[in-house]
C-alpha cells in the first residue's frame, strides 16, 4: 500500500517543474545557448553524471509503501505497520544483516572483546566472529585478505564489462539519431566533435559502475563501512542519508525562490515605498541570527508534535514533518541574498530602452516584470540555485550536529556525524561512521560545486565566448 509523505510529493513536483523548464528552455535561445556551453565542459558533464546518480538514489528512497504481509488466506491483503521505500527493498541485504555492535570496515570479528564459551566449556575473553561479516570464511585470519582481493578483482571486471555494454548501447543509439555509421559515431564521441563532451561522460560512467560493482561484491560477505553501535550497516545509513541531503538542498530552494524572485523584481522595478519596505524586511531578517531562529522554530514544532501525537500515525511521518519544517525555515532565512542581487539587476534593467518602450505602449507593470525583466535575470537565478545547493547540504550536517536539524530517527549525514563524535574519544577510535558521512557528503558537494562553476561561467555574459 503506497504512502505519500509531504516531502515525497514536493520532490516529484520539483522534478516535474525541472522537466517542464527543460522543455521550455529548449525553445528559448538565451537559455539553451549557455546550457550548450555547459555540455561541452568535461568537469561539468562528469559532475552532472554523479549528481544524477545521487538524485536517482534520492528518488528511489522517496517512493514509500506499507509492505504486504504474507498470510495463509490468499484473498486477504494485510499490510505491515512499517514503512519502506524502494531503496530499502534494493538494499534489503544491507538493511537486514545487523551485528551486535561495532565492527570495523571489511572485518570478520567484532570490534570489542566479549566472553566466549568454547566447546570444552571454558570461557575466554576474545573478539567474537561476526554473524554476517566474513561468514563464508572458515578461518578469516588467513583467508580474509585473499577473499577481499578476489572480490575487488571480480567487481572491477564486472563493472568494466557493464560499462562497456552501456557505452556501446549509447553509441549505437547516437549513431541511429545522427544517421551515421557506428565507427564514425565512436570516433566523434572520443574526439569530442559533438555538442556533448561524451569522453568525460563515458569515463565517469565507467568509474561509477566499477565502484558500484566492487562495493556490491564486497557487501555480499562484509560490511564495507563497518557497523555502528547497534550493529547496523554504515553503508546502508550513508545511502539512506542521500535523500535527506537532497531534500534540504532542493526543497529549500523551492521555498526560497518565489520570495526572492517576486520581491527582488518588485523592489527594483517599483522603487519608492515598495523598495523601502522590502529592503527593511530582508535587512531585519538578516539581523536575526539564523541558528537561533531555526532552533526556536524546531522547538516550537516539537511542542506541537508532542501535544498532537494522535495526528501522526508513525515516527516516519513526524520525522518528515520536521524535515519539511526545517526546509521552510532555511528557505525563509536564505532568500535575502538572491533578492538583493535581483533588486540590483532590476534597477539597471528598468532603464533600458525595451522596458521603457513597453511601458510607453501601455504594457502592464506585472507583464513588464515577468515578460521582459524576469527572462533577463534568469542567469542570476540559475547561478544562485546551483551555488546555494552545496551550502544547504552542509548546513543540514551542521544543524543536525548541534541537535536542531532533522529528527534523530531520520537517516542523515549530520546525524551520523553527531552519533560518531562521542566515539572519537575511544581507544581505538571508531572512525568509520564519520568517514562514510564525510566521503558521501564530499562527493556530492564537490560535484555540485564543479557543476555550479560551469553554470556560472556559461550564464555570466561577461565570461561567455561569442
């Protein structure tokens, strides 16, 4: 039985808007021309493929449902109270293979010593075998290294084979679209004689599939990033945290954009008392410490949830409401920067001849704003969106670290870092939860920053090459 969270609906609404904007931009030369420049940049295309992978993971984790419970009665459908996502089904092995407590990455023994009773009845204190980590090995101390190397080699070969097949299919499709032979298409792609930098796309696809296959092969017999305090697989937590980071980065933009665009255009176009009121509004909002405002809002939400506990059917719904509320608060506090930029640009554009001519012909103010001014400030909007995304992803980690971010029951990189910080003082150090969150966050933010640099250069008229 499907379950639709509020954030799920907004995520797919945003996806629909992006697809609609894509088809709209294809017909607008001033929007499609910069994107053609982005597609020619190797780093931009590699970053786009990585971002597409993260978005795919987030979308799979945004399709929720109550699983069907198998019963003896074939005509009766009984659903579990648990809420799963499609990603949970795909990662069922990682989700269900839990240990007792900590275990290091690729380990076959527990991280802590326990009392172990031997066959002769004597109890000794030693590191017990893991239930799932290295379970197929008879003697992990001598066999684990060889088994890990074998699985890495096998994953590398499988990934390389899958990459070759996918690249061959892409080139075959392109040859049909371009109506040229396969060999010529292959040559054009690898010599970068096309509108898209296909060489970087193919290289990135190969690296991604090789990495996925290696991790998959290792995860069949090991915990690739170890386990946490309650024995849950850290790789599973890191993958589940992708959705939270994407929701914070994208839905906050959805909340922030209407405020910034409308008020920025109104302040710059009308000037006078409207400009004064909008300036006073965002200046006052900027004067309030953002962390304190977010903390106060989250505490108010927690009080509301506690007083209306019957309105929420599950812990997941409460956590989803808190995530949505956090997006709203971040959106309300982050629209001021873009509003200032749009106001300054509109003050310049309103004096240009085509705007004055439209006003002289009796065109309405709002039609002038949205037909003549908005298309000419869209490059600023695009640049701000892609630049703010990485900052919002990092903001979630910081806010969750100080316990005013997402709900503690929700998977997020911030919660992983927060739960790992106390373990950094152990001897030996439990470092893998922090490392896993850092790696995934680093890859996502780096890809977003590289892609945003390309978008900024392509949309900035001063840097555009003619």
